[in-house]
C-alpha cells in the first residue's frame, strides 16, 4: 500500500506541475547576433525547471551546461547563431515537461515575425515581414507554398483564425530575399458551457478512484479493531475461533468490493 501511495503522489506531482515556456522577444524567427531570453513559468510552485533543446547538431542539451547562460528557471542567449535553430522546452527534476516551441535563427536578410505559441481560435493574428533595417517594405506572404497576397507595408492580419489557418508561412521582399518558414498553430477556444473547474476533472476523478479503492480497507481495519476491543471488554477470555471467523468475513467483503 505504501508503494501505491508513493506512486499516486508522484503522478499527482507530475500532473499539477505543468511549466509554460515563454520567449522574449516573443517571436519564432530571429536574425543572427540578437539576444534571446527563455523562461519556464508555473503558478504557485517552487519547482526548478531546466531549459533543454534539440538542434541539428545536438540532442537534449541543457542550458548553462552546453549552451546559453542559466539563471534559475530562465536561460539567456546573448548572441544567437544559425546553429541555435531548434526545438526548445522546459523540464523538471520530477520528469514533467512543458510544450515545446520552435525557434529559427536566420543568416539571411529577411525574417517573418509570427507567434511562437499557438494562437486562440477566433483571434486576430498579424504577421510582419522585415529586413534587418526595415519592417515597412512591400512583402508577399505565402502559406504552404501558395501566395496569399502582397501587402504594401509588410504586415498581414489574419482575422478570426480557425484551424484552416494552420500551416507553414513565409514571406518575400523583392530585392532582399525570402524568410525561413514558420509553422502557425491554432488552438481550440474553450466553450462557454464548460464549468470553470473543468481542468481539474481528470485529477478529481483520479483522487476519487483511489478513495473508492482504499476506503474499504481502511473501514475494515477500523471494524476489526472495534470488534476486538468490544470482545476484549466483554470477556477476558476471547473466543479466538469466533473472532477469526468475523475477520475472515470482513476481509472477504473487502476483497469482493475491490475486485
């Protein structure tokens, strides 16, 4: 039973510890030589998070050891290069992990500014195409290899996005070049009919399941102790066979309930 309790506590800790990775500046593409800060955040917790990443050259490397400068649950990269392009995420000592994000570092002359995190369905999303010196040049915006439209000021807004707006986006500025591609994800919007505590339902179910499983054992133990004390008070000489018979009955009922 002790092992099950430790297992339950471990699962509970991992279920409640969900880190969130943020990036500053909040974008998915960067020019070489820029400063980037990544932070793992979690409400009401003292969990220490570590930043990790996968790149084309490295796998599961850790900030502060193999790259970047660690500061608590944050990581600073003062001078990013193209080799810093990769997948980044937060990881705790207990094994919990945040959602991952993709960062692209360009050695070219054009980048696309797009959301690094999933956008909410129904929201407006603005994409910007920029060079190292300007962000207001005419630019063509492309999704999944097909031209969407050309914007005279280099900014394009997607109104009331839906799942159909998910895809691989890039942009092109004539005379300067093309940006790398970035994937834009759209997450479903919570329904108004959902109860405020809907996110806690899986955890509540998990706790209730354990209460249902372990309660019969607890109650049977109390009953056995009570029966033993009652018989001991009533007569100095216990009828051992009768007591054993009652204990067997209790254990059989408990076992039948459990299975």
